[in-house]
């Protein structure tokens, strides 16, 4: 009850008036080493719960009749969730540990004595009323629609493509729902909310509760997409970790990634999200560079098991991917390639445009560069990368993310076991960004076309 | 006010009775897209604050006299922190945006009109009472002590060495303080608490507030060390990210890292912490394998700028490092090496022992393996790794952490620009661990001596 996430949940449930929700707090006074902040101050717990809009019932948690009465009262409570605050003694019935601090998680000195105190070895079977058999999960009405697509050459922000694709997915599938951390007009989940108001959930600025609610929804048979800024995904990181351990299937979108957001400054720049999300068990990490890629990947995420994460951009990017190209989780897009390529530039998201510009500039100097748009960072298209390592004398990776745990290291890992591989230069954000125009910040972080060209010339120097 | 971390802070400050703390809540009703959960329900805010032990004052936030009265009342309030709940209108005085949803962070259509409405362009200088000049930060009494050291061959958990080193550091330095997330008898920060009760801060199970409090303490001139389980560091990840952006100097310790914790299962296993912490701006990431390393690194952390993180183990490990060896941030320890080494095993923490065993087994087969204990993961000892890449025909990295963003990728990054480098095999936790004995879980995750030997034989096959 010291964790803020508990009160985040109390606040939201109270606001929603969830009278089908009953929480039980086992108030046993003790933490791991000492008394908790409130100890057995039952009124303290009750006042807090009531202040957040809950009906609170204080009982003796060892009295089965009181438990029964409390549950009936919870069923009869309308308009508010109920919390049953059960005063208990930790380790009750075993003298050696009952109500003692410092006994948490430790083996008993004399387990046989404890069994004796608890009434000796017995076979007890307690039959409880089974919950009603689950019916089919609720399905929302669909009208049929097609995934959006854009003409090559159009300029569209991938965050907007995310919203458009999600909206269409709602029309196509009756199981998709959306949640947002009160940034829906920035992440563009508002497009979904507009067409599907009954399956959009406003989670306000409470990312832990957003992830928690999404976990609950997928347990109940829905396909949740939860969005916020990439920077704020970090606020829910433990919940994401635990969702993976709980085998939840969640789709997350983090918009406004990287220094390319520009003026808002470093607190708003998601620069650690690729590293954090790649390290989550069984995760999928995607970072499309244009709108058509985004729409295809959003559609694939709906059927993807585990935690999938899509990183979206604030600024518009030019649509390079044709509407009918094969874009899929685990794939990549070769932007340009020829037999005589001397080096390879691997980019994702906003840096794909910089890689193209750099390749143009290098071509003018007579150096041919392959450009790979690595929109699927986990799983990564190892085959294409290994081929590039065989074909070319150097690799430059470039990402709008910290140098650790992002695209560059994912590429290194894909190539790690190759007996022969060329040198790899990782261009990434290594200093603290300031506030400025996107182009200025990308220049300052050394992840723009100019930085790629410089790195290519250094590589050529090494190779020569 | 939707974020749980706010209530985590309210709860802790209320419990501490911090009557020198005054919080101001600007209750302007609006979030980014819509009304907040409480809107202008001032009583709702006041009830919540009071339930958490605060004195709450509701005022019209546009009335300077009311603000003044409220601040006086806050000064005169004893035994409780005070929150001033100021009802305001967002964008007050500019018709185009005043109290309008959807105007957050958007440029005005007609800025000149807004300036006119606000009274035209003016030069206003407001002089406020300056806070008293800061004196010297409080220094605690010291008795003098030496850093603890252990005999080679002793078996000690690095988490215990952390606690012993921190306790000694408290005797040596008058500026060191410690915080813990109510796990002090597991992280062993209790050793510090025992000797220095006046500078140990129990943060209960509230990791965001623990980081926040540590940030505040270093602003005021103390040197805070904050500890919890490595798994729960993830709960405070956004606070760590923001602490780095705020240029805070923080020392964090995460104990019970990896599958080697054994029976408690995956929810308690920190397996993403190296990736998450490496990606933080300017961070230092350390993972000692024995007690002597730990003590030296803890002492160095006290003077280290930025966010430094020490990963500690639950099980005992044998002390391999002599008390007088040179252990330092950015260093590594070559456990064994010879001119004829055919391959290199790079390990850290619990896997160093496995690497030694594997090297013994390989030696029995006639294969000589170099073993590097890479206790400093960021910064990493690139020179030693590059030399190993030159000297040997293959590298195996082995870590009790996910494959992404940890030791393996840090090693790859250190070698990335080398024109010639042997294949690298990353041994890491790739499946969902279960509950079991540490040795069983390390075997199952394929990060034990047997897995290293298998990988070595595969590498030899590739090389041959």
C-alpha cells in the first residue's frame, strides 16, 4: 500500500465507479523488516480509500462471518468499488512468528512445532462457489474497412498513421480496444476514440494503471492497444516486465520518440525505450519510418503474442514504402542496394531519410552505400544484415536513441557469430540533447546525414 | 495528480510529518485533451490530501492575497506538510484559450491579440523575498574506518559486501546517507542503518519516491545510496531517467539480480536492469563478482558523477580478488590468461565462477581459455577486450540477464569498430525462468559451465 501504483488504481476505479470491483487489503501491520507506515491504523486506510471514492469496510480478517458479511455488503454497494480492509495477524497461530517483524520469507526454525500448533497434519478441502463459466468475450460492432494506405511521396507522421490504422482496425475487428495516457491528440489514438467511443479508455496521466488495465482487458478476451509518449512508457516499465512474466499479450505504442521531437526538450524524448523494451521477455520492438509501414505493423501487432511495442515519430516523414510492399514483423526494407556497394547504412525511423541523403552525397563522391530500413528491431532481419556484412566493407548504424541497447547493438548481435564481418560504427545520441529544431538536434547529436557521411569516410579510411 | 507517484510522495511526507514542506497544486481543471478526473472538485483534492496526513488549504489561485494568507498558514502549521490547492483558470485572460480544452501546448492563432488582452507589451520585474543563503550541508559525525576486505577463498554474497562497504563508508565520510525500499535485511543496507540510524531513510516499498528523495538529498549536498531488488529498480525507471536529465548524482544498488536468486521465481529476478540502466544518459553500470570488488566499487561510486548502478547477487560467491588488487570503474579483472589462449570467456557476477569451471573443463580437453571478469559494464574495459579479440579465435560472453542490452551487447559494442574480430557467442537468459535452485535455473537458462563448454566447442567447430 506504499506503492503509488495502488493509489493510481484506487483513483481510477473510484472515478469509474466500478461497483463490480471488490479489493481486499490484508492489513497485517508488518512489512519485511518493520511495521508499515499505517500499521493497524484501519481508519487511516479507510479514509484514504473513501477519499478516492471507494466504499470501505473494516473487519477482523480472521473472522469468517465478518468476511461473509463484508462480501454481501460489497455486492449490495452501487456506484462505488468496495475495499474490504481485513485486520489480520501475520503468521497467526504459530507462536514463533505470529505478529513478529523480521520473519518475512524465512524458513521456520521448527516446522513440526508449527504444524502441531496449527492442528497437526490434516487433509482439508474447502469448496467455494465457483465463478460463473465465462461466456464469449464481448465483441464490438464492426463495419468493415480496409487498412489505410498512402501514396509514395506523401508526408505523414507515423504517429498519425498509427491512429488511422488503429481506427481502421476497430472497424475490421470486434475485439480491438484502445487506451491512452491522456495524450490521444498527440499519439493520435483520438482517431480511434472518435470512431469507437465505447471501446476507447481514457487512462489519464497514469501509465502504470494504463498497462494494468490493458493486461486485464486481454485476460478478458480483448486486444488492447495502449499509447503514450515513448518517454513515458518508462513510467510503466515494471508493469510491462510483469505483464511479460504473466504471459500477457499487449500492444504498446510510444510516440514522440527521440530528439526529433524538437523543442520540448529531453524530458519528453524517449531515448531509452528501445533498450528497455528489447530486454523484456518475448517482446517485439518495431520502429517504422513511414506511414505505410506503420499501418501494416499495427495490423500484425493485433495477432502478435507477448508484448509488442511500436515506436512512433512526431514529425512527418515521406512515404517511401509502396502500399503493396511486403512489410512484416521480422522484416526490413532495402531502400537501395547494388552489387558494388562499399558500405551499408542501417537506419530506422527518422534516420532513414538521413541515411538516404547521406547515400546520395556519398554517391556524388563515387562511394556506393546500401541503405537498409530496419523497421523491425526485435526480431531483426538477420539474413539481410548478414548479407550486407558479406557484401560490403563496413556498416554504419544510425538511430535517434541512446547508443546502448538500441538498433546498433541489435545489429551487432545479429552479426555476432559471423566469422567474418566488417567494422560497425554506431551513430546514436551520446550527449544530453537540448531544445531546438529537429534538424538542429539531429545534427548536434551526430545522427544526421552529415554525421553518416563523416562516419563513412572514416570507415573508408580504416578499410583503405 | 493522476500519477500514483504523487500519492506515493503525499503518503511518505504525511507519515514523516514534514511541516517544512509546502506543495502547491494548480487546479486548472484541464488535462491535455479534456477535463481531469476531479476537474474543479477542490474538496476531492482536499479530502485526499488530508487522508494522507496533510493540511489542505483551498484558495482562488488568481487572488494574490489568498496565496499570501495560505503561505502564512503553511508556515504556522506544525506536524503536517501543507498543500495549497489553488483553483485557477488555464490560460486566464486570453479569451481564445481561457478554460478551453484542447489548447494545451499549441501555438496561439493570434498572439498579438493575446498580448493586447494581457495588457500589452510591458516590462514587469517582480522582486520576491530571496531564500536564506545556503549554509554548508549538514555533515554527520565520523569515526574513521577502513573499507572492509575479505580473504581470497572466503564465501560472501556481494549484497552483504555492499552493506558492509556502505557501513564503513558512513564511518569514513560525513556526507553519505542511505535509503532502501523496505528490503534492508535482504539488500544488507541494514548494516548501514544499524551503525548510522540518523542517516538511514526507510522508504518502504515505494521505489519512485525512493529515487525522488535521493535526488533531493544530493541537491542538498549529501551522497545518497539507494537500494532495493534489481527487479524493482524498474519501478523507478522514469525517475532514474529524469534524475539523469536533471544532472543528479545518484548511487543505486539492485540486489537479487538474475535467475541465481533461485526459488522466488521470475517476478523477483532482475533480468532487464543492465539494459535499462546502460541506456540512461551518463550512467555507470557495475556488476562485481565478489566481495572485495564490491567494496572498492561502492567506495568509487561515492565520488562518481551521474547515475551509478551496482548490481548485487543473492547467493554467496567465492572471493577471488585479492584485497590489494586494482579494482576501479572502467576496469576488468583477468582471471586467467596465457599466450596460447584459443578463446575468451567474458563473464560478470555469478557467471564468473561458471566461466572458471568451464575453463578448467576445457583445459582438461587441451583447450586454453582466457577468462575476463567484466565487473565494469559501463564504462567497459575496451582495451582488454580488444586485446582478447586479437589474441584468441572466439569470444563467449555469459551473463545472468536477458540477451538484449546487457554484457554481451556491451562487449560487442566495445569491439564493433575493430577491422578483425573473432565470432562472439552471447550466452544469456532467453526463456522464462521458473522457480528452482540457483544451479538448476542457471543450467536451464544455459548460462552455466556446461553451456559455456558447449559454446566453446561450437566455436571451435566454426573456427576449424
